[in-house]
C-alpha cells in the first residue's frame, strides 16, 4: 500500500482541522436559524407548507449535507491517526495531491470514485 509522507499528512491534518472548525461553526448557526424560525412561527414540525416550508426543507437539506461533510472530515482525521490518509480505499494507490487539495477528505482516487458512483465499487 502506498503511503503519503508524514509531512504531507501533517499539512492535510491542519487543513482538515481548520475546515472542521469552520463547517462546525456554520452548521451550528444554520441549526440555530432553523430552530429560531420554528419558534418564531409558532408552528410545529408537522406544518410544512408554502414558501416557509420550502425554505425550511432547503435549510434542513443543507444542514444534512454539511453534517455529512463533517463526518467525512472526522473519518479523514482518523485515517491520518492510523497512517492510512491519502491512500485510496478502492485500489490502495495514492490519491493524487490535486484531488486532496480540492477534497481533502477524499477516500478514493478519481477512478475508484467513478466506480463508486456507478455502483461498481462498494463504498463500504
């Protein structure tokens, strides 16, 4: 199995920690906004209608996406601790640095990610 040098892993660890902090703060603010909106409107969760319901659903979808990214970042930090960061989980090759610069929590190289999206490679 190919391994990313420790110095580069340390670089990405800092990037991931900074990203985790920023997204975590953003997620807290988004959740507070949704909760505040529910309290201000005086309606319960079952009342989903009109523009308010659509906006709330959109906000909840964004929260879910941000939460998934946070979980991916946490998993990447675990891979750093285990010395597996930067190695594709599909083919054991190094994930290209250009990919890690764009998606520092990537689990797969571009080729294997395409296979995951096609359903050819199991993500688990």
